[in-house]
C-alpha cells in the first residue's frame, strides 16, 4: 500500500511539472505565418479551436523549478505570442492592436491571461516573466506585438532545444531588415525599440556595439543615430 501511495505521489509530481508540447502552436505558425512574418488572421480564425486547445495546455502547465531555464523561456515567449494572436482574433478585423481598450486599459495592460493561479497581462509576461528574469535583450526580437514595425513573428514555436538559436536568428533578422532599420557605416536609423529599452541593450557597451553583434554592415563607433517612427498597423 505504501509503495502504491509513493508511486501515485511521484506520478502526481510528474504531471504537475509536465512541460506542454508546443507542436500544435508550431504547426499553426507554419500554416498561417509567412517567412516574412505576415500573419493570416483570417486563416488563423478557421483554426481557432486548435489555438484554444494549445492555450489550454499553457494555462494548465505553468513552469516549475524542475524545468530548465531554456524550457521556461520558450514557454513564456510562446505564451506571449499565442495569447497576442488570440486577442487579435477575438477582435478581428481591426486596423491596429492600439485600437483595443479594455476598461480604459491597453491590450498590453489588460489582465486576462490565467496561468497557474495568476491573472496576467501581456506586459506581465514580457516584463516580469521574461525581461526581469533573463536580462536577455533578444527577448525584444522574440515576442511579437502584432504590428508592422515589430520584429517579425517567427513561423515556428520556441522550444527548449531551439530557443537560444532562434532568438539569435530573430535578432539578426530584425537588425538587418531594411524595412525596420536602416544601417550604414556612418549612420543608423533604427527602431524605437532601441530607444524605449536602451538600458537592455547597453549593459555591455553602446547601442552601436549591440547592433554590431548582428549587423552585416560594420557600423562605426561614432555613427549618427536616429530613430524611425513606429508603425502600429496590424502585421498582416
């Protein structure tokens, strides 16, 4: 009897600490997001039941201390992106995520995501679960705010195995994307993301130093820096 109780306890712990599969979300992204990051929201709406099923597994399987750092990071990035898509689908068609208001709160400040006893906003996920914990500037290129000027939404899900590599790919893709950043050796016109979150990008040097980690064009240390206006139009 004691052995049976012990076995049930072990199985219970294993269930609680289970990592959700991101395969369903991966398939949805491959189906409805282009390689250039354009989202087919109309197509996504036809698969909303699959998205809801994935979000259910996210809600029911919050990260635990037994998870690796990479698994937890992938979980929260996927959660941010998947719940953003769900919010857009709930209100589609619309011109911009900035048009959404919930009791006077923005789409990012609205607390509606219930995970493991917490009710979170998108900002809670980005700033408390990701930025505050990992201090990794690449997070800005992994989470997608459903807008044209955002770093593009990757058409694959993040996993424990690919999260670091995919975040670096997204960083390089964004910095070298001439529709979102204009880079030359002597002058850079860059996304306002680099102004809003300057502290994240300058912990080990200047903004230019960070850009040069990924830029295909070597930027001079004294290059002129300016910022491009952010386009909040929907990313479809």
